[in-house]
C-alpha cells in the first residue's frame, strides 16, 4: 500500500475492523496506512473551514465590508446580499439561515471525519452546487478554489473508502478466526 502503517486501534476505524469477538478471544489487528487516515481527516477538515469562513464572510458583510474569503460559500453571500437589499428587518432571518447552512457543513465535517462516505458525498455535492452558483456569478477565483477544495475532499472520500475496505477485511478475518 505504501506509506507508513500502524495498527488500528481507534474506535472510528478499528472498531469496525475488529468485528464481534467473544470476551476471551484476542482482538485481531488490522494494518491501517497512516497516509489514508491523514487524507481522511484532511478531507473532512475542509468542511470545517468552509463553514467557519462562510460565517466570517457573513460577519464582514453585515459589518459593511466588501471582501470575502474565496473558500466560503456563495449561497451565504447571496443570502447576505438579499438581506442587505431588503433592509434591517431581513438581518436576523439571514443570520439564522447562514448559521444553519454553516452548521450543516460542520455536521458533514464531523460525520466525514468518522469515515462516513455518505457524508463526504453529500458535502461534496453541496459544495459543487455552490461552486456552480459562483460560476454563474463569474467569480472565477472562488470557482477555482472550490475546485481545489473538492479535490482534497475527494481524497478524503477515497481514503474513507479504503479504510472501510480494511474494516471489512478485518471483520472477515475475525469471523474466520472464530469459526
């Protein structure tokens, strides 16, 4: 597999690999490439950055600023723009919407960091759709950065797939040692 390897012992990955064992049975050890674990965690952290920088963009927009982080979400920038044009009465609803969107990305990051491929897939799909909004708006720097972020998110997704495969192998080995 290449890269450094370690014996899996974290509940995120190794728990699934160890399978159901009797109390007296020895736990099988599964070799997990450290590079796969690092890619998984790195890919999941992108969702945290997206959420956090989107909230920073919102704070700057409501403070009257006109700069933004390219990694932030275009959809929250649209919500902020609509709220600014609608007036003071729209500020609180816009903030609530922005926080809910950021919270969704935080949850996606949390689930992704726990080797959840579905969360990675949903997160990447949502971020790609957001990139499409920015494409339509001709914000090329943000579109390019969305592409870069999606690349690293996909690496995390692929690492989750690799680690899930190792977990299934560990369960099969455990079942064979019991039977």
